[in-house]
């Protein structure tokens, strides 16, 4: 069976480029992150806070801000900790994370979230939410390195 030269060239290019995709995924790393966020609203909500990324033994302070729209009533303070994966540099954590969520806290509640930003960084966070809040909303969270 004879292969055309164009098909053969495409096949060689495919095998030559395959390790590039594998090696970039293999070099992705993870870090530890914690966030403290104050959230409040009445239909439209907002949040602000700070946090810290620990990546390769170095600490990077973070600024947190966000908006929520939907069913948002009340206010809370949330302290989350967990991991950020699929990053190569600390600034890969910076960006806009979006998602839909629901939760409630009457004095003390639990919260867990998994979010992804436009660079592919994935946050897996869990923790405590203290306050009086009920929400079922679409929300965006912006994280910046300070």
C-alpha cells in the first residue's frame, strides 16, 4: 500500500508535534491557595477580599473581587483554602473565574467550589462561610497578584 507524499508529510508532522502537547501538560504545576472573601448583596452582589498563593516555596499575595447576579440576599465572610492546578507561573492564577453556584449560611455554613480561568488554571477550594446569606446566582471572581 502506497501513501501519498502529502498524507505521509501530515502523518510525520502529527507525530513530531504530539510530544509538544504532552510536554506542556507535563510541565504544568500546582500550588496551595487560601482566600478570605467578604460577600454581600440584594439581588446583585459583590465581593472583595484577599488571599495568598504558595507556589514553589514562595508566597504571592492576592487581591480578590467579584460580582454576582441572581438570587443574592444577605452577607457573609468566607474563608477558603485548597489547591490551584494547571499553572506554570504564579501569574497564571490571575484572571477571571466564572460559574454558577448556590449556597446558604445561617451563622456558619460550608462552601466548596471548583473554578477555571481563561488560562486554564483550576481552583479547588473548600472552607467555612459565616454570616446570613442565601444565594443562587451566576458569579464572576477576579484574582490579581498584588
